[in-house]
C-alpha cells in the first residue's frame, strides 16, 4: 500500500510530461504550417504585384538633337497635371544638353507646386553596335529598348516620346499597371483604330502585334518583369534578323517581339496616345472621357495642318508654372479652340474632347497654382 502513492505520482507526472510535449510539438507544427502558408501567400503576392509605388510616378524621356524645348514642354505638362502625385523625371540625353536641362528643372522645382525630383543621365547603348543603335529611326530613339538593363534599381516607369503632352492627370495612365495580369510586362495603345488606313496591316514586311500593331509613343514598362523576361537578350537578335525590313525603328522591334509574345502586352485605349491620325480624316478614337495624352507625331505640334495640336502645345509653352492654371491656361485655350481657324478643321470639330480633361481637372474660380 505504501508503494501505491509514489507509483500514482510518477504516472501522473509522466502523463503531464507527455501532454506538455504533445502541446509543444503541436504548437511548433501549427507555427510551421502558418509560416509556410504566409510564405506562399507572400510569394504569390509579390509575383503578381503589378502596381508600382503609387506615391511616386517615374517618367522617362529620351531627348536628342533639336528636341530640347519639346522635351521641356512635355515635362511642364506633367508638372501641371501631376499635382496629386510625387513625380520623378528620368531624362536621358546628350552630354551637351545635360546642363541646360538641369538648370531649367532646378528653376521649376523652386516655383512649381507639384513636387518632383529628377535625374539627367547620359545615353547608354550596347557596346559593339552603339553607332547603329544611336541612329535607328531617330537620334537616340532606341535608348528606350535598353531601360530594363540601365535603370536596374527602378521597378516601373512611364516612357514618353518627346512629342507628347499630358492633357489629363498623370495618375490616370499610371493606374493601368493595376490591370496587368500575371504575365504582362508592358502596356501600349493601338497604332490604328481603322484597318482601312492602318500602316502595319497594309505595308509591314515583318511580324507585328495583333491586327493593326501598336504605337510606342506612350509606354508603361514594368522593368522588374522585363528583366525577368530577359528583354534585352531579344533586342539584338531581332534587330539582326529584321533590320532590312523595319521602317519605324524601335517601335517595329517592339511590335515584332510582342507578335511572338502577345501574352506579355496589355493594350490601353487610344485616348492615352491621341494622334492626328485619330481625327485628321474622321474621328476614329471614341475617347469617352476626353483626350488624355496628346501625341503630336510627324511634327504636328509645329505645323498648322491641324492647328488644335499646335495651339495646345503653344499655350502650355507660354504658361508660367506657379500661376493659376484655369485663368492662365484653360480659359485662353478654350477661347483659342473656339476660333474659326480651328473649328473648320476636322480635328477642331471635336475640340470638346481636347478640352474635356482640362476643364474637368481645373475648374473656374479654383486657384490650384495661385502663388499667393
């Protein structure tokens, strides 16, 4: 009878130890499963994440030759319509233009209400074919093809040709990153809306994206995904194979690549890359929310063929940053676009589409940039 209590005691302690060990092991298993689950969720989230840091929009422009003033006008339009975001400009240019760009952007940063930073970088082309790449189509236009390898610390950018202008909030086009699926690495707009006047479907001697091709003047680029895709490794082989068949330089190479990999491209609507072709014969771009990025390709910002383009360019050029946008830009623009010289042209007949986002963004008696 004396041994009974110690035996019971030992058995009780042993049972408690087993229970504690089970609880501990079970806790570790649960923690391990939770960690694995979180790791999987994190991996999926990171691999599918297409939305760059919305606090900062990175705009890349490449400028050479006589394009300095055109480039500055584009950047000014971004400052005017970028007031809801922090902007970063990455400007790649020739050595002799770098100081002038820096001086002007420093001046603007002291008076503009929109917060922006900037980098002015030299041109960088692959060694061995540098001279050939520099002169492809237009001076230094091919620089954009190598951005994934140059801007290695940047996740995503909005690339723009120098002959473009923002006529709506900058964030409106940046939002399309959110619509990328898991495979898409870039976004462009169609080259044409009407097959009857399409260039690629009638004249191209090389593969191109979709039925009518895409225009590369406005391009959203997820550089992280492009690096994972090994984008740069495709450029030289494509150029060597098709160099005698391409007309539009870097745009043709981009079309060729996405012809082979159509799942890699997202297509956004024409109002974010609105060109004279959309209205010079008849209106072929619906633009229900108005025109949002204007592209004056083929020199239309500097000619009177369709004066609505040159008028918008001139009034943005004349506008002084830091002053009221409605009073000093929107009102004069509305008056100018109502003139007979513009209204009798085919593009001028839809001047309301050109004005819509100006008027919607900057309303009368709201002094967005009143320096007082």
